[in-house]
């Protein structure tokens, strides 16, 4: 019984964004549609274990959710007519026009009998990543509407109060109110897809290395980002950017079992026990990286995936093909001004040409960009390799004081403390 319940929960989780996408595309009301979908999911969770899963579970959910939403809209319409009747008896100068988008959506229930002609998950992703929203709002709305996370879960992931996150999500919904719920046309599709992929990438990065808090890794966020990226790839299997992003996530997540010690302490890449890496995931990610490079011009995600594959294919840290990694970083930084890519290149320069060469690159980045604790962390590591222990100790402590991640701060302070010892 437990296994059947788990299968139903997984099925509902997969179909929920598609059902929500179908409703908001047809009716144009985000909040009522979301409430109606939740009611349909609850009904399914109660009925399916007893009556069996229907032949077309997605259609069943859309039909039930549509009925609930239609009832809501009819109720709202009846209330609106009552209010308009009352308004007609009120002096004209007292009448207040309802805000745009509050009335029933155009088209009404006429689309109920039509099967979706486009994939609603992708439509919903495009909506959640609307350019009118800030990146923080895009992430929150994506996790809520497409990922199915609760407001409380999203708030915990971002270390903010639940009320604050609820306000952020509400503002995001208001910002897209009245937007046509459809995939963008060819003119702005590439830009909107880039926004979708960037949001998924940011969600994964926050899951893989939390920017703040007691835990290094947020498994729920990292896995959710991978799940959503797999969904996008099923819809756009020949899009190299999507394949490359999925490859990058899978290859990076494959190292998770070796990233922390028994007490949750951070273990850097070159010190990890590579026997603990998920070799099945490495094989999948490597195949995806090769496929991504064959799907068109190499973009940022394809190049990052190729770099990750070179790391993962090395059985020992000393076997890493650093010259090839440096060549890929050279291509990447020419394409993108991303400071993280430039910092990764500086490490590759150090591994190929020596720590002093890498330090020159880091110092140049420090002069050109806003100070970030990762710059000091890399600088400390390279100073240690160059034999300047006093400067390395200072840089480690500067980085530790600047990060909000407790595991990273502990790791950096341990490195500094080790250099205090004569045998450091």
C-alpha cells in the first residue's frame, strides 16, 4: 500500500505543473487556478488509492480542476453582477472601477473539451520567468508553481520568514496578472528560454552549495532543479543549451557523496574520495555533455558541462586534464563576463602554469570586480601552494569572515589554523 501511495504522489507531483499550466493558459487567473489544482490533487490523493489510477490521470486532473475553477469564476461573476447592480444605484462619482484582470478571463470555459496543443509545463516555466519579474521573484514563483514546493519550503531554502516569501510570491503573481499564458513567439523565445535556464541553474547552485546557513548541500533544491531541467529537455530534446545544463547538473551532483565528511565538513574537489562518486550519474552526464556539444554551437552550459566531464572522468585528482580544462575556460570567458567562470579559469591557469600565474589572474579579477569571498578563498589556496603561508592564512580568514555558509566558514578557518602550526 505504501509503495502504491508513493507512486501516486510521484504521479501527482509530475502532473501538477502541467495541469496548472493548462488552467492558467485557458482562464488567465493564477491564484484561483492554483487553488483549483490543489483541490483536484487532494481529490485524486483520496480517490485513486481506493478506485485506482484513471487511464488518463492528467486529463482527469485537468477536468476536475477545471470544474472547480469554473465554479469559482461563476461565483465571482455572480458576485461581480451583484456589485455592479449595487453600483448602478450609487452616485456616479462614488463608483470605483475594478483593477484590470480581476474579471473573468476571456474565452471562458470554451476550451474545456480541447486537449492542450502545447506543453503546459514549458508554458508555465516561461510565465514564471517573465522579464517583468526580478530573478528572486522568478525563482520563488518557479519553485511554487512548477516545482510544487510550499511557501514554507521556499522560505526555508532562502532563509527568510515565510510571511516574507509569501509576499514575494504574491507580488510576482500580481506582476504577471493579465499576461497571455502562452509560449512566447519566435522573436523572444530565445531570450525567455535563456531566463528559464538561468533560473534553473540558480536553483541548482543554491541547492548544491547553499549561500548561507548550517548545511552545505540542499538536496531538495538540487534534485528539484534537475527534475525540472529533465522536464524541459523532454520538451526540447534538440536544444543544446538545455542538454548542456542538464549534463552540468548531473555531473556536478554526482560528486555529492564525497563532498562532506562524517560531521558535515566540506571536502574540496582535489581531496575527495572519488570512489564515492556516483559513476552511473557520471556516465549519464558525460554522454549528455557529448550530445550537447553535437547539438550546435558551444554555449556557456555546454562548455561548463565539458569542463565538469573532464573533472569527473579523472580517476585521481592528479590525472585531471588541466590543459584541456584551461582551453575550455578560455572559450567560456570569451563568451561570458561571468566572474565565476573567470575565477575558474584562474584556478586552471595555476594548475597549468603555476600558482604565481594563477595569483596574477586572481589579483586582476579583484581589481576589476566587486570583492567576493570566493576570490579570497582561491587566493588563499594559491598563496599556500606558492609557499606564502602568512599571506595565505590572512586570506583564508578574510574569506571565512565574508561567507554566510557555516560549513565553508569552518573549512576556511581550519585551513588557516593549520597554517598556524609549525608543521602546517
